[in-house]
């Protein structure tokens, strides 16, 4: 068994998951849209890259920290202006991009 295959789940021994995916209906859809509304795009800030709630904190920076293994708690301590839902919004934004889903809930701000 190679290293990669040892990281894959064992499909012969199913486990009951404690989590579930959004179905995209009702209250779940509203919650997703509310998360995505935390992401803004302003052409005057970072050449229009997605940022969090109009602040000068790029979504890509938060995702890079998560990728590096930094915990959500550590990110919140280093960036006290962020809230836990801001981190969730970054993850939701990335997932929507990967899934090629609608991002109309993201706010686009006018330049000033």
C-alpha cells in the first residue's frame, strides 16, 4: 500500500458520519447566502480580489493560513477583527468556486 492510498477512507468498513452536506434548500441556502455576503469585491482594494466584509483581509490569505495548518482559533487571535463566520465564509467561497456554483450573493462594491 502506498502512502497516498493509506490516506484514503476504507470503503469496505463504512462509518456513520457526524456531519452532513448542505442540500441547498430552505434555511440552509439562506445561511450559505448570508455567509457569502461577508465576502466583498472592491476594485479599489487589492485590484478587486475577494476580501472579508470590506476590510483589507483577502480571502486567499485566510485560505492560505488554513492550508498551512493554522487553526481557526489562531487566525481569530491574530486578526481580532475577524469573526468565526468570516472564516466559514472564506471556505464557502472557495467551495462555490470549485463547484462552479452561483456567487451572486457576493457583494461587489463601487470604487470611490
